[in-house]
């Protein structure tokens, strides 16, 4: 099949009049300066779709429900209590419907692969489903229906606090033994078997939820390793009280935190931790919208990126899903902290949005186990996003200014191809009506009880 674009970002830079040939979901030829052939699908300005390296899909259904002030200072920890109550009512069909809605919105926003940090494993009373992979299968079904690429990250969760504290009753849907987690890994691989390029990784939830011995065992499994770490000040203080070390410091001292690892958030790190992360090749998973929504803090990206640190972005709680918005808020958070502009451009004359996009593309792909060149290239998945070249936000722009205008001037996503199949046309997913109708029905049932 053929796709033709007025302009496209290739591995070697921008090119005009680009024809892409794909088969089996993979690009096998790229021709610049080409004419379209009859039957080619067309687009304006084309770039590789972005990876969304960190998502809890079910939390999309909570968006807007936690924005009422409580009797004392609200924080991540008070938000977590509300989340625990919400998950108590979710059944397998609910999770699938909510995940499909979240994945649909991701595709419409320019994300073409998601890292689903999946920890809702068991029935509401904490008992295992007859099929241990029941919930993983529901995530895979939502990915199949929407067409999004899936890196499934089944979560190992065993404790409620540092040092192996017993899990809370509210955590019963998440908790597994090591043996149970091994079976869950196998069930997850079975669940995604029908997806063309799915990846299964490892997700120890956090240092609060695993012991050192448990972390050592689960991190030996194949695939990328994702872990929440140093998201809140309280977490850092609790880790210091328990071990005498900060979370990232503790982790780096005991594990080879290398290019297999994605440290999600890592908001509260010191200079030594930051420098070591940058040099060891691990990816930091930044979720600026969620981190702002929860009041977590601002990651020191202005120092980390110039040191060569790898990063990607994720939609995390899915309170708002937007690829461009995550990148925009990443830069704006640094501007507010530094009281400066164009903070995350790497050098004089570099376009800030383009630098953010390229960094999130390559770092996110590494974290999700699908290495990606910095542009459309032979051998890569045909996961492509296009913007309308005649949109007012793109008038008289060229090259990296197109990316700047997508991120900072709200140029819209036009079409999205996933493995060469167009799943979004003129900004709308092809199955939006059916998926959103089912999602609305689930919300009506859950919220009007």
C-alpha cells in the first residue's frame, strides 16, 4: 500500500513530496520528491506517532471526579484514597470499555503506542479470576479494537510501604505473590498473542510495594522494566527513614539501572542521582499533566536533558490525553521554574518543540521496547501522524516550525495510521461512535449508583 505526504520527517530530516510504501504493517520504502500513485492515501505534514510510555487506562473514567477540596491539604495521597474507592466497582467489561475510550483518545491525539502500567488484576474482593490474565486480556482487547500499539506492563505489587509492610485491604485487587506474578506474566503473554507487535515488560509498582529480593527476582524477567519512583516528597522522606537513602539513590546502589529501565516520574532527585541516570541510559518517564494535576512537583529537566538524559512522556492518570499537551506542559513547567523561555532546546537556534518531540520519540520507543529512528524509516512500523498543511496554525511554516506549531500553537492532528492502516481520519477515530457509546453506558452505571 502507498501513503503520500506533502512533507514528512524522515530519519535524515525533512523532505517534500514523500511517498511511503508499507506491507505487513512495516515501512519497506520511502521516496522523497515522488508523485502520488492512484489509490494512495494522502496527508499534509507527516511524522512518526509518539509513544505514550505510562498509562493507567482505567483512571480515564475518574477524570474530573477528584477536583473538590477536602477538609485538609489535598495531595497525591488523598487522591489515591478516592482512586481506591473507584476501582472497587470495576468489572472486566468496564475496564475494557474504559481502556478502549482512553486508547481511542490517545490515537486521536497523536500517540500510536501505549505502555499500559496494568495493576488491576483481581476481582473486587481480591480473589483471582479463573483466568489470571482476565484483566490483561481486556486491555489487549481494547488495543485490538482501537488499533493502538501495546506494551503491556503487568504490575507486581506486594506491600503497602517500605520494608515489606503488609498490603492494605484497599490494595487487594493489585496484590500478587512472586509465584502468582510469574503466572500473571505468562497469562499476559498469552493475552497479547493476537496483537501483531505487542511487547510484554515488567512493572514492579514502586519501592514501597516490593522488597529488594522481590525486585531482584521480577527484574530478571524479559522486556523493559518500569517502576514508579520519587514521585512525592513524602515517598522520599519515608524511604530515607526506612533505609537512610533516597529512592533513586537506593535503587542505583543495588541494581544496574540501565537502558532496560524506565523510572516513572523521578520528580524529586538530587544532582548525583540525576547525573547517574543520564549516563547509564535509563529513560525517565515524565507525565507533566498528571504531575501537575496531583501537585507532585517539577522534574529537573533543564539540567537532565543537557547531560544526555533520555526521556519520554506518558498520560498516566489520563485526566487529559494529549501528546502535544504533555510536551507543551513539560516545557512550560521548566519556564515557570526557571523564569525563562525555550529552556529545553539543546542549543542556540534549535526549535524547542522539535527538540521535545525528537527526545520523547526516541526515549519513549526505547522504554516501550520498540526502538525508533528520529523520523520515518525503512524497517520501522508504519505508525504515522499527519497535520493539515493548510491549517491556520501552520501557514507559512516549514521544517521544525511545523512541530513547534503543533505543540505550542495547537495545530490539530489530521490523520493517524497505525501499522499502515488509517485509524483516525480528519481527527476522528473510525470506531469512535461505538466505543464512546459503550463508555458512556459504563459511566452512567458506575456513577449513578
